[in-house]
C-alpha cells in the first residue's frame, strides 16, 4: 500500500473515486438521450476556460467550469432553435473552444504545452489541494442532481413528449442535464483528461447495459464499474508510469468486452427460461380444457 504514502497520490485517488462515481451517473442519462458524444464536445469548449484561467491567473478548474456550463447551455439552445444548420454551429463551437484554449494558454505567462497536455489527458501529479476542493464541491452538485431528480431526468431522457404531457418542465430539465454534464467534464479533466472524459461517461454505462434489464440496475452497475476502473487505472498509472486517462479508458473497454461476452450466455439462459415458462403455461391451459368442457356439459 505504498502508493497511499505520497500526498499527491492521496489527492489523485480521491479525485478518481469522485470521477468514477459521477461520470457514469451523468452518462446514463446522456446514453438514454442518444447524446453519448456530448461530453466530448463540452471537453473541447472547456479548453477555452482552462486557457483563460492561466491567462487571468485564476483557478483553471473554476474557469473551465464556467465556460463549459456556458457552452453546454449554448449547445442546448442550438438543439432547440438551430434545426437546419445546427450541426455546423456545433462544429464551430467545438473547434473554436479547442483553438481558443490552445491560443490563450500560450499567451499566458504561466501556461505551457506541458500544462495543456496534463489537462487534455490527465495527470496524477498535478492534482492540487485547491483542485480537490473544487472537485468535491462540483461532485456534490452532480450527485445531488443525478440522484435527487433521477425520476424526472429519466422521464425526460426516455420520452420528452410524454414528460411534457405529464407537466414536467422539459426545457429546464434538459438544461440541467447539459449543465451537469459540463460540470462533470471539468471535474474529470484532472484525472482522465478533456479528450477522454466522454469515454468514462459512456463506456461504463454501455458495459452495464449488456447484463442489466432495468434503468436502476444500469445506474448502479455503471457507477460501480466507473469507480473500479478509475481506481485501478490510477494505481496502475502510479506503478507503471503511464498516462492515467488512457489507462482508465482502456480498462473500461476491457470491462465492456468482458460484459459483452458474459451477456451472450445470460441471454440464452433467459430465452430458455421464457420458452420453458411458455410451454408450462400452454400445458396447464391444455390440461384444464377437458375439465371445463365436462363441467359445461
């Protein structure tokens, strides 16, 4: 357990646990809404916030959060009103966010390409105590939203029209999902990196869906998978000196492949049970018919 001795590793593990919990917790709604790549787009936009943080000598995490939230709200507005040329507007927003981040971080006195790489792909040694404070506060907000409003968010993610008919504030809930996704991206960028955070929001959910048949079980399994792979990836990164973000994502993909392989025999077993139950029901109905006919006579 020597990896627990360095203070930077303690901070990295705490950040990894929080990221492993909240990334799939938000991702399960994005996958349900078929917006699996939304986190990737927000990650591009958040780069401008990182560069602006270095340029203004403020916290890159908080500045990235503000810019990512603004970008997520803009994405939702484009989705609502920009139906004809919305894809072009989103592309310019994503590419402009990345370009702005690169430009601003090189214009600052304290920023460098090394800083840029740590935010793009994650870095264990750069998680500071100030980052931990910001990550804890933002993670608490994400958990409060994803757990406290899970029924409403699921209804909107499943069928917007039905949710609107039932009286739910659909647009407000859509904005809340977008804002929560933006906050999750900025929380995870210190561990996984902005370019890979979308994978941690999607892959654990996809792995859980291979063997689960309900939203609740998918939610729980995806959070467990996310927590396990982030911890395992962080520890592996410490001992093998490899990038934590890439290691975590590859471990998540390995879990997805294993879940997929496990899903095939489970599906066959369920099919056999259904066939057996159907045959048993048919036999019972057939056996009861003569007695019914005799009683009618």
